[in-house]
C-alpha cells in the first residue's frame, strides 16, 4: 500500500514539475501573443489583458518595416552560414582528433577565439569586408557568421568524433581508402545526426545575431530580422504591439525547424553518431 502511494506521489510530483516547466516555457510566447493584439493606449495604461483585441497591430507591423524581407535575409544568412561553418569545422575537427594536427595548441586557440567579446572583432571585420566590397551585402554577413561559429561547431564535432570507434576508419585504410575518402564516405555518414544537430545550432546562432548585422548592413536589402525589430523603437515611443507581432513572426521558423528536425536534433545531441 505504501509502495503504491509512494509511486502515485512521485507521478504527481513529476506531472506538476512538467506542467510548471511547460508554463515557464510557454508564458513568454503567450505574453507576446497578448501584446500583439493590445493597443498602445491599453499597454501604456498598464492593462495586462486587452478589453478589445487590437488586430490592427498585425498589418501595421508589416507596413512599418519590410518584415518579410528581413525574415528572408535572416533565413538565407542562417542557412548559408551554417553550411559554411560545417564545411570549415568538420575537416578541422577531423584533422585535430584523428590526425593529431595542432596538438593541444590548435584546439585551445580555436575555442579561445570564441571567448572574446564579438565587439573586439568588429573593427577588423569591417575593414576586411570593406576591402572585399561586402559592406551592406548579405554575402558579407554569411562569411562573418560562417567563420564566427566555427569554434562552436568544432567543440561539438570534436566530442562526436571522439565517440566514433577508430577501428572503422582503420578498416577503411586497410582497404586502400585515403584520408579524405575515409572522412567523406565513412566518417561523415556515421556522424550525420551530430553534423545536422551542429548545423541547426549554428544556424540558430546566426539567425539571432544582432551586433554584426547592425554594424555591417544599412539597407533593408541586407538587414536581418533582429535589426528590423529595433526599427519599431521610435525617438520617444516603442511600438510594443508591432514589435510583438514581428517577434512572433521571427520565432516561427525556429519552432518549425525544431519541430521538423526534432529527431535529428535530439539524436545528434545525445549520441552524435549512428
């Protein structure tokens, strides 16, 4: 009897904990939804719940700034930079882990570069992009994001590679496969879950980045969504309702991506290899 009561108590406690976690995660999104249908006057009066939903915030938000253009720029920059990051970091991680290139110095150097504040690299990157003619160009952001996220991808892929048995690669070498062929045809397919999870994480980091996008882009043709959100702030007043609309639109692709690739993301972060 006591055992059943104990099990029931643990289940109830677990259910309460899960419900609290769901509320904690969903509350900000729900509050954004409420703000998106709240008029500026009701918001400034301190009302937490609008008496009459103000749906005009939605069309006004799209008319105030080119929200669709900003969203498209963010998605393009995130996807292309994630591909670039993986193209740079996977061979780097393989060379360090399997070929022992760089010893302990190279991994420390790569990871240490991520510890510095991003603003430290702003001025050098500005002059590099200006010399390449990529200021106010989406391609310039792709290059910056692709290189900036290499330390994160290297750290994740390094751990995934360590879990992969070396005997598989040794068998390929005995069959006559070279280093590059073994890396591309043997190691990469086995690490597909980890590589995809790493790409998703790097893509989200690039999607949310604000500082470099603010410094290196000036026109709607190349500006991203985080910069677009800041445009709802006027000289004296912040359009919170319209900003909430833009925020909901901005988080939608991330939630869709996480839902569609949930199996790959969880499998990659928990195991990293097939």
